[in-house]
C-alpha cells in the first residue's frame, strides 16, 4: 500500500467540515423519525392464518379495534408487521385478531413512557460524550490535540444523525445504542493517530502519519465489513431483529464518516499544530 | 521460532488465559447461557403508578404484584421497581394478556351496607380455594373478629337487606344479610359468589377474585404503559440470525486481514484471540446469570470489534519496523497498549451513563439497552486485561 500525503492538507480539513455542516442541515430540515419506543404506539409481528392483502388486514384491524391509525408496514408471505398509533393493550389486540393471525411479538408504549425514554436519551448521550471527552483530555493532557479528537467524534455523531435522517432510519433505542457506541468507538482511530504523531520521536511527521493511516484503515475496514455483514444478514434473514440492523446501519454510516474526519480533519489539525509548534 | 513457542506457552498470561477459557467452556456447557426474553420468548410489562411513592409503598406494590402472579400460576416472573413511579414485570413464556389483566386491577375490596363501607381488604384474614358448581362460583374467605364485629353492628336489624361487595369499584355480588347476623351475631366466615355463562369462565373468574382477595390491594392505582412480548418461535429465529451474522462478520474480518497481511500466521492468532474473548464473555454471563438478549449480542459484537482493532494495532506496532532491537520492540508494544487502554477508556466512558440507567431503572426506556452497555464494558475489560496482552506476547515471541 503506497500512500502519499498531500501538501495542501489545510484545505482538506474543509471536506469533513462541509459534510458535517450539510448533515446538520439535513438533520435540522428533515428531522428524525421516531420509533414506537419514543413516540408511543404499538407494533406487532403477525403470522397470518389465511391469505389476505395489506388493505384487507388493515381494514380488519381498523374495524375490530375501532381505530383509524393502522399501518401495515410490511407483508411477506404470511408474515406481516403492523404499526398502530395508539398504545393498544395486548389482550385486546390478540382477541381482535383471533382467526385472522397469530401474534409473534408485540410491543406497545404509552406516550408517557416514550417521553421518559426521550429524556433519558438526551442525558445518556450528553454524559457519554462528556465522559469520553474527559477521558481523551486525561489521556493526552494536551489541549489542541485533544480538542481535535473530540471535534472529530462530534462530527462523526452529527454525520451519523444526518445519515439517519437521510436514509429514514428512525431514532429508536437501538439506533441510540449505536450512537453511544460510536461516541466511544470512533475515537479509536483518532487516538491511534494522535499517539503515533505525538509520542513517537523517530521519523518525519508524514511517515508516522502514513503508518497510522495503514493501521487505521485496516481497523475501520474490518469494523465496517463486520457491520455490513450484520446488516445484510439481519435485513434479509431476520427482518424482525430491527435492533441489530439499526445498530449496524448507524455504525456503518458513522464509521465511514470517521475515515474522513480522522484522516482529513484530525490529521490536518495535528499537522498544522505540530508545524506551528516546531 | 520453536524457542519462541515454548516461551509463549510458558508465559503466565498464556496459562491464565487457557485456564479461564476452560473454566468458561465448563460453565457454558454445565450452566448454559441464560437467554434474554427476546431470545427465548417472553414478555416485559411496564407499569406506571398513579403518583410517585416512597420506597416502603413501592415494596408493598412489588410484593403484592409478585404474590398475585405467583398465585395465578405464572412461573419465572420477575417484578422490580424502576425509579419511584414505575414497575417492570418480566415473564418467560406466558401470554402477557392474562398477566396484564391480573396486574392491572388494583384489587380494592369493599363490602357496603346502605352504601356505607363496613369491610375493606384489610379485614381479610384468609381466603379459601374457590368452589365451582356448574357455572356458579363461590370464593369463601375469613374476616378478622374486629371486622366481623363491625359488620354485625352495621347489619343489626337489617335482615334481608343486601350487602354490596365491590372489587375495584365493580359490584360483584349482593348477598342478603342473614337473620343470624342481623341479630347482632358476628360471623367471620363469608363468601363472594357469582355466576358466569360457562363453567370455564366461572373457574377463571373465581380464580381472579381469589387472587385479588389473597394478594391484598395495591395502595395506588396502576396503569400499564408498555408491553413488549416476543414469541418463543421468533426468539429462536433471533438466536439463529445472530449466530449467522456473527459467523459472516468473522469471515468478513478474516478476508480484510488476509488482504492486508497476506499470511495466515497472523490471521489465525487474531481469530483465536477473538474466539477466546467470545468464550470468556459468554462464560461470565453463564456464571453470573446475566441474560444474553439482542442488545447484549450487539454489545458482544462491539467488544469483539474493538478487539480486532486492538490486535491490528499490536500487529502493526510489532511489524512496523523490520529488525528492531528487543528493547525498541518492548517500547512499541507499550505504545500499542497506551492506544489500546485509551480506546478502551473512551468506550467504557461512553457506555457508563447507559449502564447506570440500566442498573438503576431496569428494562424500561433506554434501560432496555443495559445488556448492550454491560457486555461491551465486560468484553472490553476482558480484552484489554486478559486476551489482548496474550496476543501481544504471541507477537513478541513468535513473530517479532
């Protein structure tokens, strides 16, 4: 693998910045869809007992439960996923579908619980980011390189959220798990880079950086490859395991963004810092 | 090379790792891996109380609910408080609708004469098994002498007047006051009776009334705010899917590593280290009975993912410069571990708030992801302290 570092690295810092700002723009203009966990409502996986199409199933549920907000999210053979806007008790739902379908899984979340979960998300993500930042500051005890790492992590999170907004991945407990994971995981390559550039004394900055890039790309490559495998398997084999496919999708976006933020932005800032210092 | 292998095998860290892997394998095969509700099938019911309560009241509520579910024959049930206003009930392999009904009732018992309450649930001393005759049912119970006296006083001279018995403000039955009681004689043995359309529903109804009387009343109104249930069949599919996903992920990683290093001598140890980490995590889960659910599986994947990253860092540090002196190589491995510990630190730091919510609030809201935080932290700790140092020793003695 031959890598040549460009001289105009300061200009390259702009690329991840532009992506981050546009992600922020997408996020603010399109917003995030919220899953049943957060906005309240009910979701059920069904095994149909007789053949019917989506509208038939929808009408049956609407009539039996006397509700309007019913959405047949997917239907494959005799498997169907249905979402309802209000939190219907599971016994009521099972009774309504007697003879039509068997309930494989059911989840209903009242609006109070959803609001509570949303509040928890803000706190958990906020503190996760804060604790990560403190750990980075303690590790390097050097303000500008630490801030560069923290900035790269913030960009990764914003790009991941922007990606969620763009690809309509709903904000759910699962995708928040992935965001938390990303907060801790995406800084790995930044820590590698910063350590190699600040702690190693031998070799030119660019040589050390190239070594770090090789290692870092292998790390990102294996992580993205394994998450892609997880995503493909869950989407095609177990579409019900939304927890896993959502986590995988968010991590794929975030870790791909991390390649840009680490090697264009963080490396750029560090080179700038080291050159200004010497 | 041969000298390197014998040194590697005699290394204390290697021996400890081998012993721990064997203990884990033994634990997994004898104790089994405890599965979460979403893998083995089961339900989580989330309950919200009318208002926040103090710990003592919360205790009463959880024990009343627990007792009720046990009386109703629901096995494998866990009732736990979550904060000061929520209760979470976890049940394995039962239909949640029955549980929802039995839990949802406050169980407030009142007997009224002339619309004045003379008996409450607090007066009930014991409840006998229901008697079913055809579609008629009867639940006999005994009240305290105090309650009986109060009842007799209220009933004095009112022979033939109805006693309205309410359960959760629902009128269940209105037996007439017998001449005996009306004469002022306290009676401690009373009964609630009723009739349903079939024998089956009479049995069910009687059981419900019995349960409510037996378990006492809940001090506050409760409301079911969330239900999440997964059938055993779907749970099985999840398990199968997770295993397939894990295998394909490992294959994907191996392909990337072979493309990068072009030698199985490096890929195999990384594979075995990863496998050892997986076995150790599952071993710990088996020993401490930590339920592995979908979120926990995601956590295991995350921990293993960082493990592969760390091994790549170690490998590149050792291979970075050809023919380096031993002291220099030691220095480089130390540097690799600086990166590894810092990375582990940030990941654990990011997971701490989630773990905190999970432990303090249980499986509600974001606490559903507690398994994710726990297995990630556990896996990372096992990795940085046990398995990855062994990999470093392997690199140092055999490859370096």
